[in-house]
C-alpha cells in the first residue's frame, strides 16, 4: 500500500547551485530505488532560519511530495541523517482529501 508523504529538508547555505542540484538528484534517485514513482520537487530557495542550526543562519529549502510504500522512508531518512549537506529534515504523512471525506461520513 502506498501513502502520500511530504519531506522538507534544508541544505547548507554555502552549497553552490550545481551542488544543490546534485543533492536533489541524489535523494530523488534514492527514492526511485525504493519504488517511489511520482515525485514533485520544489526548490524553495535560500531562506533565513528561525534559529541557528549547526552554526548556520540561512539554509536552502527543498520540498518533496511523493507517494511511497512505508518501507521507503527509513533508508531515505538515514541517508539524510548521515549526509553533511543536509542540516535538517522532516517527513510527514499526508492525509488525502478522500480519507478526510470518508472519515467525516463515518462519523456522521
């Protein structure tokens, strides 16, 4: 069974455009190896962080939206955790509109 996920990760601000593209491609390929098909990538650009993370005040925000089996998330997050270029990441499971409608109908 596949579920919709959203992953937002922050890259170090000192990376060049080419390095950012390499990092995005690396994680995109990692997801594809895990069986993910539909990947939407949004580069949110360089933004100021709310607080300092690993001595960085800025970060490059990348957002990924995808549908994946639950087993694909752990290796993906492990690769980010071990990476020097990623300073923070967060993956959330998204609830689709169809599920919300079904739950509302069940509660009524």
